[in-house]
C-alpha cells in the first residue's frame, strides 16, 4: 500500500531528488548472474529495484552480470527474462556486463597508466599468504613496483593469451595495510581460457566482480545501485574505482537479503538439488525458485504482496514461510472456485439405498461464497458417491461429526444422509457404506427440520474423473537449514542434503468433479476442506495432475 512509511532507500532517494542530484533522475538495475534460476530472494530484489524506479518515475535496467564464463549459460538468461516479466516488470534496457569487456579492459589500462594497478605473478597461495589478516597488515608483493611500461606490456600479453590460467593476475595498487581487506591490492583481472556464453573465445582474461560491477553501474549511469548487506565492505572499493577512473558516480546501498524458513536460497545449493535428482528440476514445485513457486500455483500478485509486506530491512533476518503462504491463501480465498475432490487412494463408496436406481440430478453449487459474481456450477449427483475414508469412523470419538454408524451428515450441496450399514471386504476393510438419504433435506430447499453438525464433500461415482494429486510440503525438515548446516561442522559440501524433508511430496489418487476435467494448466481451484490446488504442467486430458499450492489453514502454526 502507498500509506506505509518510507523505507530507508526511499528516504535516500527522496533526499537525492530534493537535492537535485542527477536532475532527479532515478535509474536502478537488477543484476543477476545467469548461473541459475531466479529464486524468492531475487524476487525481493526485483520488486525493490523496479518498485523504486516506478515510484520515482524512473527506470530499471536488466543487467546480466556475466563475467564468469564457466558457470553461465543462455538457458539461465532466458529463464531470468521470463521470470522478471512474469513478476510483472519490464526493464528499460537489457544489458550484459560482457558487453563492457572492452571498456572494462580500457579502465584497467587507465589504472595501470596512473600507477594504480600491476601485474602480479605470485601464486594464489603466495598472494593469500601476503594478504595478512584484519589485525595483521599484509606484505607488498615483490611485483608491486613494476614500471607502468612493464605492467602494460604484461597485461596486453595476458589479454593476447600468452600465459596459462593462473599464471598472472592484475591487481589494483591500493594499500596492503588497510583495515579493509578489500583494499589490500584486490585482484581485478584473472586469466581464464574459457568459452564465454556470449563473447565466445574473444577473451581469456576476465574482470573480477569488484572491477566489473561498479564500473558497469557507471557505464549505464545507474543512480542507485542496490545490493545485499554482504557488499558493505566492498563499497569503499566500489567508490575508489569510480573516483580513480573519474566515471559516473553511481552509489551503492545495501539491504538485508531475504532468508526464508524451511528452504535454502543459494543457487549453488539449489543446483545441487537439481543435479542430484532430489527434486525434478529447477521448476519442481517445492523449489523456492520463481519457476517452482509458479508451478506450485503461486501468483505474481501474491509474491509482490509478500515482498511488500516483508519490507526492506537493514539487518539480516529470517522470514517465516507462513507469511508467504498467508499471501497466496488470502488471494486464492478471494479468487478460486470451491470444488469437490475426494483425495484418497482408497475412497469409500456410499450407496444411497432409498435413492432410485438410475436416477441422476444436477445440483447447482455456489462457486465462491467470497465472491457473489462467481456464480454457480452444475454438479451431478446420483445413487452412489465417493467420500474420503477419513470422513468415516466406525467407532466415532466424542467430537466426531462426520459419518459413523447410525449418524447423519450433510453431503455438501446435496442431501443429509444417514449411515445404516457398514460393508467390509474379507480383510475387514470398509468398502461401502449403505445409507438412506432424506429427500426433503436438499440444500437450498431443506424442509426436513433436521440439524446436522457435519458437512462432507463427495463425488458422484458415475461421473468421477480420476486424477493424481501432488501434496507438497516444505522442502526442508528444519526451520533454518543454513544454521543447522553450520552446526553439523561437516566438511562435506552436501551435508545440507540430510536436512531435506523426506515427505515434501506425497502423491495421492483422487476422484474429482467432472467439470475439472478440462481446466487449463495453471488454473487454480480450492478443493473444499483440502486446500488450494493448481493444474500441473504434467496434466493431460487423460491424466489430470493437481499440485497442492497451500493448505486451507496453516497446519504448521504453533
Ligand atoms: P545466490 O547466492 O543465490 O547465488 P547471488 O547474489 O549470487 O545469489 P545474483 O544473481 O548475483 O545471485 O543476484 C542478483 C541480485 O539479486 C543481486 O543484486 C543480489 O543481491 C540479489 N539477491 C540475491 N539473493 C537475494 C536474496 N536472498 N535476497 C535479496 N536479494 C537477493
Ligand atoms: Mg552475485
Ligand atoms: Mg551466488
């Protein structure tokens, strides 16, 4: 809503606008590295960056931060663009950090010429050893005082491919005693003979993040460059490069990254889940990726609402996934039709012994009590209906108001029925309930005078359409996988996999109302008493598949 108070970045922008900075122009960017699919954390960043621009009449660039040739791929570029659009945003320009390779290279030569960068051929271990620690000053590299000419010549040879990977690096010459470790002659270029998804084999040297990000911001004249808190110690370096190169003064601001309970949001970990077959893909409905959450049935509106509600924090925190679920539940409660699905591998058949053989009725059942414009739909009713096994108890407990021998219950939208006889198979399992129905108790025209406490859903046996229902739950069994992983103190990169929730997916058979047979993939409904469901991409007319988006109530609430 527009009534909330300004977040700290909005305050900064409003001050900048009043001060006439950049003539009041606001240009933000969303800078994903195309090395995986976008997740909910990225959604937060997208909503923030695009939201700021919208609020202040500005624009946002989509910039692929593709400076690492080894991990990047066009598959990811395409999915990222689709995801940003799905969230409801359109960028001003599509940019690639790799488009700036030549310019970044020239910036590096400029630094060399100013005596502010040098080629170092120490090994990675030597460089690390000379770095010192926050309390111990580092040592100067023996290569630190090469002449400008020598540095230029070596750097050009680096570019030309004269040296193998790792043989040399280009470092900024700043201060090996700086309390900020990022100022201790940071590496700005490394040699990597690798094919890049866009520039091919043109380059065999690639700029490091710190040398690419701020300069890319400056090249695009980004006014407010928003990133997550871990980049706070990088900010002085970001500013140092801009100052030394005398380029556009973009400014970096940091906010707390989104962390969510019962999941992980590192692309590296998500990739392990995909590659290890722990999920069916990046778009598995249990994944916190936008592709996954979309397939799960979440709407873009609900995600934007979620991002708005969590706000913009300056300190790291952990958001309860219950809030995300609340946002989608609120929306689906307003927007979805209530339909009936008997979600049960072994439903029970109800036979209404006094209902005429061969008779059928068409009932008109209200689609959504929350929305009077939603109208009604036709639901066929007959002598035999399926109900869920859970809706019957042979020996009912005290507060059980559903079916039990001798007890009455209302079949939703239809009649009151009374359970007369329990039919079992040879193993003693209940297979059928013989009931009598009360003809004058029809919903909407009930003159029976009976008052029953329970209403259950059902599906006509003669009209039921079989379906597969995928009941999704939280991906991890523990609230904070990142913390639990640390506590395990394991050297094993895969240790977090032991924290997965073994029952995050339970597949159940169902019998659904016939009018669900032709719903489009992605359409959403409420299965009465069960939750909100969406038609999965795997669904075909002959084999319906529904995903549970979210339960009706927060089953995990304490
Ligand atoms: P990951 O750790 O998942 O690989 P990343 O930060 O390396 O994430 P990028 O593709 O570089 O991924 O991120 C693009 C933008 O999204 C960056 O500005 C980054 O700060 C932001 N971002 C990434 N994760 C989150 C998060 N959990 N919360 C908020 N913003 C995030
Ligand atoms: Mg990154
Ligand atoms: Mg990363």
